[in-house]
């Protein structure tokens, strides 16, 4: 049971977080679009809107600290406020990685054309999807959905390792490709980090809903814990939330 | 003035100017100056004996009733000194109501408790309407509407306190002073009072004394921290509790003394 005006404040915090999530998700999708279409204009869009994400992080932090100091939140309310600060921080990093990708695109389009590896496109698809589903799971308070995200992270890590190997081979074969190869490797690294942050957000959602932390578990134990729940759902790409209407 | 005293902007309802209260030789309140804005909730916090209740009571001349008390300086209500010549203490107390720590309903019916003040003041309107409005404002109506003639002492402690608030509101004051209004109540009743305070500031200026810091944090817009008869710090509640300017405030709110 909480005070009426405290409940209003919590709803406001939740709303700010959902708005910030929308900004960060758009930033990543726009950066990936800039990459696949080799568009400087689209890349600049990403850079221009990053200030909005930074401002949202500060606003959420400030609001959360005030609620902690003034309302002595307990139980789920307390978990919501603490993870709001973490998710805001993660989303701010997501925005920065989107900017990094956009900056790399601006640099890349000046150089010789080097096709974007299909592996990078797959990574971009999975990472943006993980982020969308992680944010959906937060909005819906759905721990089962959050767990499906965590399971996908291994695939992204694997793709990143592949990209490293493939790009290294290209660069060794033809030193003129080193510049472009390094750029793509940076993009791959940023996408890998975005997937990690989506995983963090999902772990926080599980903590919010269930009150227990599933971070830093051994791979075996984690798979056992998330396995059943995640297998009960269709794969992430097929999930209905993959193309969010909102 | 020290930068630890940040008087709020906007219309001022109550103000203390160099206000001191002496009990015999003891100066319980020392040259206090602060202003209380219209239709906001202001909380006074501080350890026992810091002068917070003494300051509150200056604003409706409750200290007059204590022998050997001497007031220096000014306490202003809407710009007028409450202790000036020709000011009627009874009129002051009608316009500036007070609710005390322990619920103190009269040993009469719920209805009679609410109409008591208005009757004395010669209220000419509809008493039934006045009772309903006052009880609704105090968030008590739904619980007592079917038993207005029952004895008020049969109510629970929390209900009695809300009845006292209804009784204070019935005379249509402009300010409500509350001296530890929830300290004798359980957590559920306390929450009802706190929700009520939040609602009341739509129409009234509320000043609350509490030794429960969390309560001050939850309900107030501005908070004054008093210590040994002085205002150590006064400012917006969120700033005072997240980033106080005075070390003594920080020590008190973090539980390091007092």
C-alpha cells in the first residue's frame, strides 16, 4: 500500500523510463539503418538526438534519489526505484554505443566501399531485437519474456567472435582493407555491448518482478534457471513484440 | 541572512521576524526569522526541546496561555503582527486552527464536535451541510455518516484525530497548525493523516511539527530544522533531505545526533 502522491510519483518515474527507452531504441535502430544504407544524414540524426537521452538519464536519477530520500520505499517500490536508476544508466550507454556506430558510419562512407558483413547485419538484427524485448518485458513486468533475452546473448557473443576472425583474415589478405576492417570491428563491438546492456536490463526486470538476482551465474546454472521458461515461448525473432506497434 | 535559511518565493501566509520566546529566564526560541508560504506544507523538525512546538504555538498565540512566558519580536499573519495592539487572540485562533498530538474530541456526539466552534461563532448556514463538508475534508465522512449522533469517544484513535481535524476545519480557518498529529497513531491511521495533509494544502496553509523525520520528508514542501531554539536550516524539503547545507542538519537527518 502506498501513499497516493507517492504512487503518482512512481507512475511518473515509470513513464520517464518508458520514454527514455523509446529514445534509446530509436537511436540504435537509426544507427543500424545508417550503417546498412551508408547514409551520413541518418547517422547525424543519431548524434543529434543523444542529448535528449543524456537529459532523460539525469532527470530519472534525480527523481529516483528524491523518492528514496523522501518516501522510504519498500519491497517492489524500492526495487523499481533502484532498477530505474540502473536501467537509465544502461540506456544512456546504449545511446552512446548508437552514437559510436553513427560516427563510424560517417567515417566509413568517406572511404572505399566495403560491404557490411552479413554477420554484422545479423548481429544488428538480434541486438536491436533483444533491446526491444528487454524494454517490453520491463513495461509489461514480464520476467519470462526478460529471460528470453538473456538466452540470446550467447549468440551475439559468438557472432562478434566470428566477425573478429573474418575481418582479421580480410585485413591480413589486403592491408588496404585495414581501415574499413577496423571500422566494422568497432561496429561489431558496439552491437555486442548493446546486447550486453539489453541483457543487464532483462536481469533487472527479473529482479523487479521476482525480487531475486540472476546476475553473475555460471552458464550452466543460468541456462537451467532460464531454460524452461524461455523454451516455453517462441524464439525472440518470432515473438509478437519484435515489431512493436507503440 | 545565512544561506542555510532559504525562504520560499511566492505569497507569504505566516512569518516570524526576530521572534524569541522566553519561559522565565530561559530563551526557548532565539531570534527566529522565517516565512511560510500560502497553501504549502511546512514541517518543523529537530530533537526534543529544540523549540519547534514553541515556534508553532506562537502562530496562534497558544503560548499566551502559559504563565511567565514572554514573546519578543514579531509573528505575522498575512503581514499583520499577531501580537500587535488590538489583535484578538480568539479571532486569531479561529483563523489559524490547531490540531494536537493526542486526539482530544469533546465527550459529545460526532455531530456536536464538528458544530461546536461554528455555533460559538454564530454560524448562520446549514449545519448538516457544514458537518458533511468538514467530515469529508477530513476523510472521515464515509466511516461515520451513519452514526453522527454516536459519542466521539467511541471512535478509534485515528478516527478521533481526523474528527479533531474536521472540527478545526469547520470554523473555516486559513491555516492549520499541527503539533505531532500522528505520533499517537498506528501506521495505517498515520498514513491516512498524511494523505489528508497532502489534500488539505489545496485549500490551506499547513504547518506541522513532527519528531518523525520521515514524516516531514513525505508530507512537506519546505522543512525547517531547529536546534537549541534556533533555525539551523530552512529550505525545500527535497534539498534539505538530499543535500543539506549545514553539517548539523546532515548529522541530525542521518541519525548521528539528537
